[in-house]
């Protein structure tokens, strides 16, 4: 092997080592980025999950007392999902999913009728009223 070939071969080996080191650094940085993304997603998921669970088991009202009265009508056969949409559009609940879970978990039913509900009521309070049924004029007079 001539001296020139020896120098060229040495340069190639040096270039391969530099390339190998660069690849290793890029792989390491790629792993760090992936771990950071996974960490952020886990944190966001836990935060959102906690907030949703809190809304299901410790619901909050849309407004502070005294709130505003709103009249809503539930037709015969209204499902909990349909009631949730009606209540959301009326500004009485903030989260349809937590309302549905509460209705199922606490075994509430939606009775037909016209109800006077207040924006200072929690979704659980509203479910209790819908489960009991609307007040009739006889009950109001008693």
C-alpha cells in the first residue's frame, strides 16, 4: 500500500467515525424529543382526566347564586343525551359527557314536562329535579 493510499484510507476511517458519532448524537436527541412528547401528553391526559372526574363527582354550577331562571321542556321519551344537549344549549350545564355519566352512575331518569331550572344549579341538582318530575299546579298551591 502506498503512502497516498494509506492517507486516503485513514481519512475515510476518520470520516466514518465522525459520521457514526453524528448519527449517535441524532439518535440520542431523537429519543429525548420522543420522551419529552410522551411526558407532555401524559401530563395533559392526567390533568384533563382529573378535571373531568372532578366535574362528574363534584359538579359546579354555570353561574354563582342567585343565577337566572330558565324554562326547559323535556318531551315524552327524551333520553339523557337529548336532555344534555337541551341543557347545554340553554346554558344550564357546561359538559354533556359528565351529565350523561352522572345520569347513568346515579341511575337518574328524565321525566317529561316543563321545568324551571336555575343557572346556579349543578348538573346533579338538575338531574334530581328531572328525575323527580315537574311540579304540578296542585303541588305549587300546597
